[in-house]
C-alpha cells in the first residue's frame, strides 16, 4: 500500500467520527463530577464571586478534564480494546485515530490551562496543568500498569478540582480546600476497588495490576472496608472544623455510615456470590455518596452566604 493510499484510507476513517465520538473522548461523566466538585470549592470560598470569572473558570476546568480523558484514551487504546467496558470507546473501536485523539487532547490541554491562567489567575492555571500532567503521565503512563497502588496514588488527579475551584476564586489554597481534596482522594480507592472486584477478568486480560488481581479478593475487601471507615470520618471534617453547619455534619455522618454499611457487605460477601452483588452495590453507592456530600456541602455554603448577605434576615 502506498503512502497516498494509506492517507486516503485514514482520511475516510477520520471523516466517520461524529461530534458524539469526540464528546465521548472527553469522558463526560467524569467531567461532570470534576466540574461539580470544582464548582463546590469555588462557591465555598469566602469571597464574592465574579460571574464572568466563575464561568471562565468552570469552562476551563471542564475542558482540562476533557483533555485528560482524551489523552488517557489515546494512551490506553491497547488495553481498552481488550476490556469489555472500554472496547467500544472511540479510539479502540477505530472511530477516532490515535493521532487525532492525541492532537485533540494536547490542544484542549493548552487551551484550558492558558485560559485559566490568563483570565483568572496563574495559581489555578498551574494547578490545572499539574492535574492534567499527573493524570496523564504519572497515573496513566506509569502507575496504572506498574503497581496495584495505582488508584491510591493516581487518585490525587481526580481530587484536585475543588482546590482548583477554590484557587480560581481566591488565588490561594486553604485547609478547607485541602479537606475537600482529601474526601475525594480517600474515596477513590474503595470506589475503584469495588469496580475492580467485579471486573477483575477485564483487568487480568489487560495486564493491569489492580488490587484484586495482585493481592486477592479477600485482601481487597479488607482494604475497602478500612478505607470506608476513613472516608466516613473525613467526610464530617468540614463540620468538625467549623467550615460547615451541623446540618451538613449530620448528613455527612449518615452518608458515611451508609458507605461503611455497604463496605461491610463487601467484606462479608459470600464466596459463592460470583455475581459480586455487594461490590456492585458499593460501587453504585459510592458514586451517589460523592455527589451527595458535595451537593450538601455546596447547599450549606450557599445558605450560609445568603444569611451573611442578609437575604433571609
């Protein structure tokens, strides 16, 4: 096949990609969580928000998150192709070429970081740049295929958005924003290890050293339960340290107890339950937990700000 013929074939393949394919490349479900937690950090910051700055910040963070997803799909196309839950992604399925995904991700990365840095502040821009670098280089290219602690360390990448939102609003980092980081950071291992329990076959075929494949199911279940206890405690820290109201504290405690209960079911999961129903239930609840705790935290911050502004006085 001549170079001209190969180029013509590639052009045809590129032309088949739809807007939906490129949207999928951005991992929109992950992006929605990133945007939501970043917005919570931004609103909770003790400053008056400029609406224009807030919109630019959120758009930049969303684009940066999407860029990370695109670069992740570019690099992981080989292992995505052999995993049932990822085989239909745009790159392994052939709807988007790897070079196209790479270029798309790099352009969006530069655009998001420069926009946030120039129009908001360079601390927020630097944090966004580091987050993209950490997710793509440290996690995707290194940790993911090298150590069963990939999720534990790599989870930091998904934990930075509240800090970025806070930095965008204030130009600084605070203990409160670090606590928001810790909630997500400590939530990540039990969330993904629950998934890994019922998708261990996928990870084995792809050669990814997830905890169940390396340490075994029993050890993974014990670690999930240990992390769930820590998550439940860290979740109430915003109230314990005076950053949120007692209403948030009660809600966070209830959500944390639910997390521990589901993790307890996983810990005591019958060996004959090959459907892994408790693990699937914990995985689903963990998603609900993170959205709920940040939604309550956000609502608490909005209510407090309204009272301070005299809206309900």
